């Protein structure tokens, strides 16, 4: 399948974990991909190499997306590299782990700015780079937006804000041929899980409660992301599709 032949994509936090799996999936179906990262240059360079080995154009773009100026620069770099954009994937995540009672200004701002404001600013920039035929936007969210995961209050609240923005943007941008949706995952095997207290105990509990008795792999989320970014999902607007293997059932 070459659903993304000739398309140009930007994946924030595309250098590792779920973002990397999405970038690989898009490239394997024909897209040129810009992967954004903030610190880990080596992972970004390795991902670019793998994307190129699929015969696509790829570039790693360093930018801290919690900073408005850097978001602007990121999109300017995309424009310079690809001349425009067709697919925007808002995936990067950061935040603090701990009880809501102890969230301070730093933790709150970090979660909201990296996970929600970056989406607001990223969509505002994307639409300037989309051509007359429109484009596709997705956000990567988490079931912590509508449930309670241990220590996840700040990130959970930022993901709720993100999903709300998905609905508003979907409604505003649909007349311009732009789809905006989200894929929301349960726990996925990436280094992000290392931040949870009692990780091993939680993994056991989540595995038990998931009907298929396993934790998701990044590719489980990437395939849903690719569907939402494809024309097959053109009639889906403003929705958050939960891909948690049935954990929250
Ligand atoms: N893992 C899970 O269990 C899980 C479950 C549900 C949803 N999700 C969602 O899936 C998405 C990806 O999560 P993941 O587990 O793949 O995360 P991850 O493995 O920790 O990777 C995070 C990525 O985000 C980048 N990043 C972090 N802060 C950034 C910033 N300020 N500016 C730009 N890039 C930044 C990182 O870049 P560097 O490498 O340079 O640091 C890295 O590429 C997130 O939206 C997350 O909420 C994850």
C-alpha cells in the first residue's frame, strides 16, 4: 500500500517510541518525513537513516515544542526542506509524574505547554503550509485524559485539553479539506513507562486487565495513526479513537 505517496509529513517527537513507529509507517507507505526531537540527537539520526533506507526523504529537526518561538522555527524548517506539508502528527510528550496535590507551576506549565499548547501552535502553523487540497492532522493522546493513571494528573489534564482542541479545530478546518483527529493509547512499551512509580507492578496489572493479555507495541498505535491520516478516514472528524486493546473496557 502506498497511501502516502508524494505526501510530506512532520512528526513531533518522531525520533523514538510511538512517534518513530508512526514516522516509519508513513514512510513505508510513501511519505517523506521530518522527525522532530529535543535532546536525543543520536536516536533522531538513527531514525532518519532508517527512513532513508525505505527510499524516502527524511530530516531530523531539533526544536523544543514547549517554546512558541521554536515551534515557529520548526515549521519554517519544514517549509525550507519540503516546500510545504500534508500531514502533521502532534506526538511529543513531556510532563511531571506525581499526585495532583503536589503539582507546582513548573510541572503544570511543562505538561500543558509541551502536550497541549504545542498542538494549538502546531496546527496554526500547519494550515499555512497545507496546499489548496487541505491536509490531515492527528494528535497522539492517552487514556489518562478520561481515566486516572497513577501520578498522571498533569499530563492527563493536558491530554484532555488536547482532545478538546482536536474537536474545535476539526470543526473550524473541515471546510478547508482538513481532518483533525486523535488516537488515544493505553500503556505502550516505550521508555515513557519508566517514569511511572511501581512500573513492574503496573505492567502486570495492565497486562492482566487487557483482554489479549499484553501491553501495546508502538506499531499498534502507528497503524491507527496511519489510518486516521489516510483518505480512508476522511469522514472521521474531531474524534479521539481509543486503541487500548480493550484495557478500559
Ligand atoms: N508510552 C505510553 O505508554 C503511551 C501511552 C499512551 C499515549 N502515549 C502518547 O504517545 C506519544 C509518544 O509517547 P512515547 O511513549 O513514544 O514517548 P517517548 O518514547 O518518551 O518519546 C518522546 C518523544 O518526544 C520528544 N520530546 C519530548 N519533549 C519534547 C519537546 N519539548 N520538544 C520536542 N520533542 C520532545 C522526545 O525527544 P528526545 O528523544 O529528543 O527527548 C521523543 O522523541 C505521547 O503523546 C504520549 O502521551 C504514550
